[in-house]
């Protein structure tokens, strides 16, 4: 039977994971799975149901009652509806770390993530892909950059999208999310023992993707 390959890309917020993961998936003709979008879609569902994302029990009440997946264009969907724009709102960004810290919600979403990777070649990005979701991934990358550089990237991205934020707000958000993501008790953000760390602070997107593609080639992934 033909083996399925998986590449896990983890790291803190705004370290460039999704940009790089998308390019790699495209080049290798693998499926790109943005697990952060799934936590965001769950958060959006909680807000839409007028539940408090800081209330674990209330947030958990949607487990099994909502369906989060990706459509044929690889857009995130909630109960079959494309919510790719909604999940990028400031309100979702401000609350998603609470939702991502709840164990039962994580288990619910991890089940879908593993199903997606079961019979396909995937590039999956997130925080716990190499340590938990796909702990036997063929290649595990841990992508980092300084908080200042990540805030700067987020700030520029927001400007391009016409969103009004200051650099200070972006830095505050990056630091807050780093803290919550790495201090939760279940599956906190940390590098897998067998991951390869890439510090992207002074690297271009092309340099990062080329480096990962080179390692993937050396490992016989393509
Ligand atoms: O990658 P992102 O910024 O879209 O992720 C949104 C949030 O979800 C972020 O606070 C971390 C969390 N997350 C997680 O805990 N585990 C994942 N596998 C992916 C994202």
C-alpha cells in the first residue's frame, strides 16, 4: 500500500506558518490543513450563539452539534457555510486562545484533523501538530521569529487589508496569544523533540520554503 506523507508546521502566532505551508502544499500537491482556522470557526460559532468564550462549560456545549470542515476550495466552513472571512475578525482573534485552551474542544477538533490526514498527503499547520495531532509526521518544522518581527508582519498585513490597528496593539496581541498558547495545560505550544527549528526573523518566505522543501527531499517525501 502506498504510504501517505505528512508535514507538520508548528510555531507561535504570526511566525509565517500558513504562508509557507500553503506554498509547500501547492508545490508538492499535498492538501493544506489550517488547524488554526478550525479553532477560529469554533470561536465564531460560540460568539454567534451568544455564549461566553471565557466560560468553558458553555463553550463546550457546541461539541458534536456543529460541523467544522473545509470545502472544495479549501475554505473553512461552519455547518456547511463558508466562514473564511468571519474567522479573521478581531473579535474572533481576541477570543480564540480561550477556546483553544479547552481540552474537550481540542479533542473534538483533533479527531477531524486526524481524519483529514488519514488517507492523504498533508501539510498541516498549528501549535500541536508535531507533538500530538500527527506525532508520527514524516517531517516536523517548528517555525519561530521574534515577537517584534511577528507584530510587524501582522501590522503590515492589517494595513494591506485596510484594518486599523497600531503596531503596539499587534505586539500586545502576539504576546498575549504566546502566553496563553504556551501555558495551557493540555497540548501547550512547544517544539516536538524531533522537530527542526527554523528562525524566520531574517529570512524571506522563499528562503524558508526552499529550506523546508530541501529537507523534505532529503527525507524522500518527494
Ligand atoms: O494560527 P492561528 O493564529 O489561526 O490560530 C488561532 C488560535 O488557535 C491560536 O491562538 C492558537 C490556536 N491553535 C491551537 O491551539 N492549536 C492549533 N493546532 C492551531 C491553533
